């Protein structure tokens, strides 16, 4: 019968069959590593969202304005990162990054809006 190997250091684990780590030290090392990886992912995405937010805010200085896809991309806007969608009664979809939103229009134009409240 093959012995279970520690998920952290790869050494054989003795004791209970469902044990995954050879020691508490290995367990916490493993978990810390996992946590720091997922923290990194969260941090990277948060940074993308913050950047998108800053860009929208810098263009949309009042309540609403119009811009182009080119201008957004030039400033580094990343269309993959939004926080929520808002669909109007007539089926138009606004993409929001926090309270700053955009609506794709024709010919690569975008309407920028700020949600009040
Ligand atoms: Zn170990």
C-alpha cells in the first residue's frame, strides 16, 4: 500500500489515513502559501478595477459624457474588469466599475455615466 505523501514537503505521512501533512509546520506553510497566492490574485484584480475606475472618473468629470473606445484603451482601460452590470427597462446594458459606468454606443463611442447615490 502506498503511503500518503505530505502535500507540503512530499515526505511520507504517518498516522491517520486521511492526514495530508506530516506536521503542523507543513500544514501552516502550505496554507500560507495558498493564501498568499489568492491574496495576490485579489490584489491584482483590485488594482485593475481601481485603474479602470480612475480612468472613467478622469474622463467623466461631471455626471455624464461621451468618449471613444480608442481614448479608453489609450489610457489603459481594461474592458475585462467591471464590478456590475445594469440593464435598463429597454434592454440596454450599462457596465459599471463601482459608481462609474459606460454604455457602448455605435461606432466605438461610449456614453459614460455616474450613478447617483
Ligand atoms: Zn511535510
